[in-house]
C-alpha cells in the first residue's frame, strides 16, 4: 500500500517521520515547513510564519522535540507585556491589573467582582458566543479595556460573532483570587502553559522541522502544487497539471479550501460550506536593529487600533543570542488580516514604511538604527471560529469522509492548533495507519 501525503508542513513531515509504510509527500514549495519556516539573512534569523516557541505537557511530543533538536535548544521564561495607554502591562492582562492607571484598575476589579457575584446568583445568562463569554467570565472592565479590542484586532472579526469553539484554543482562565491579588499588587502568574518555553539556539523554528525533512528527502516531491484529486477504482490520482501520482490511501495536510477546489464533483452545498469557512492571513515584518539588547521582552501585545496595524511584536534576540548578530537586536512584527484585505496587496515598501513609523512612534525602534527590513505573507495563518463554524466544517468533513480522504494538521483539520497539537495529531494518524 502506498500513501500520499499532501503537504510538507509540520504535520505532513511528522506523519511521514512516524509512518512504517510506503509513502510520498507532495510539497508545493521548494522547501518544507509550512508556517514553521525561518529566514536567515545578514546574520538575522526570523520565523516568518509567525513567532513560534516550544512548549507542551505532552511527553511524547516533548521527547520528539528533544530528539529532533539534539541539544540545539535553550530554556527561557516568558516575559510578555501588553501595551496599554503607553504602559507595559504584564501578560495576561488580568494578572497585571496593578500596573494599570488607578481608575482603570478600579473599574476592572470592581466590575469583575460585581459580575462574579451576579454569576454566582444565576443572574447572568450563560454565554452563547465569545463576546458574551468574555463579559460572563471577566466582567465589563477587563473585557472592554483589553479583551474585545485585542480579539477584534487579531481575528478581524466581531467578537460577538465568534463561537465558543474558540475557547478550545487555550484562552487563559485564571482563578478569581489571582485577579483580585493582581489588582492589589500581589504578583501572580497567569497562563502557565508557556510560562517556560524552549527555542532552538541556532536556525530558528525551522531547526525543528529540518531534521525530519533531511531524513525524508527521498520521500518528498518538491514544487508539486496539487491541482486535481480524484478517486477511481479504489485508487487516488493526484496531479499538478503536468504529472500524476497514484496512491492507495490519501492524507491531506493541505488547507481545506485548496483541497476542495482541486476536486471534481463537489456538491454545491459543500462548496458553499467551504467558501463560508473563515480564516486569517498573516503579514510578518522583520526588522534588524543596530543596537544591543533593546529590551528583555518575549512578546508585546498591541490591542489599540491607533497604535498600529500589528497585533503582536516578538523579539527573537531574546529567545536565542544566535539569531541576531552580536550587538544587534531584532523585532518580528505580526499583522493579521482577512484574505481579501487590501493591506495584503500593498507593496513591501509601503508596509515597511508604516510599520517602521509606528515602531518609532511607540519607542520600539529608531529608524536611523534599522539595518535590516523584510516582509513575508502567509495566506493561511489562523482559523476563525465564527458562529457557523461547526455547521460548515462538519459538512465539508462529511464529504471528505465519503471520498475517503483523511486530514491532518491545522488547516487540513481546520482547527486552531499549535505546533504540539499538530505533532500529536500526526503521531496519532501515523499510529492508526501503521496498525492497519
């Protein structure tokens, strides 16, 4: 039996790495990695598919990290901030209330406690969407000062039209006593999941996928963009418009919209469901700065629209000293947008000019000290869980199941999955296939 794996991102590579049967990976680019790719130029290394770090409680996944990196990693403690009215507030927001202006602190803790009492008395209706959940869980102050602005910015979608499915992606939910302590200035740590993380010493996050790609190189066909997928006589035929490949079993690790578009005989209602699946694209701006250690921050979250188009900044030089030249610093700027956003089509120069202007205005970098700048775009970045997510995704997957095509990975399963979740999914899929 020969297995076809569509896509050589983290999930596709992990699947192939664990398979004990014959397989081939079809990758549309000249290199694998998907969103876990890194760019190294002029001594700077950036993860241009977004800021990635290594953390997980899954022992099997952690052991795979250890095996692949073979000592090429360093341990770090998260130091993340939120830019709020010119202040650097501890992340997550509800654990940094004591750093807010006094009036904002009072409004946050007052509404939190009042809401907590109302909820305990059953006077607040159960939430039916993400925005209602924010009010139900945190009260008006925290919700309106930070949660709504930030979530509106990162998802580019009204929080009131986001599904509760979003909670499965790992939204921080601290104990009530921690929020009260935070307001009083008693330090607490929220969102422990990535409080301690690891990062490759050299090579960026691509150092994680490179060992798998090297081992599987003879099983990978590069520059093969899937244009058609058909099943006939119990076999699958996959074509890029020039060549054909035949398989007994097919596992898609490519984005669902692209897969459905490559198939013939797709019912109208399935096409409509696919068209109604929502996601964000990503623009990353990479900036190298001729100044040593400009800060000690891991990530900076930017909720206010007036502070720039970007929703998050990361500082790779704080992850590893080998991803920036000695005496220099680096900033990775992340801007999410819907696939039809005109911003995606703006020239690199225009995007760079605005980003640099905003970074300088906010005090993160001086234009005169910027020595490196670059822009990358990723069409598929984040799954949006809108209110019709379950209806549309279930219709698409019911169709794929009927066609006997299996799925593995973030945009193949159309779920918000971090690296560890993608690896776990691929390991489970490999185990399932190996046992047949």
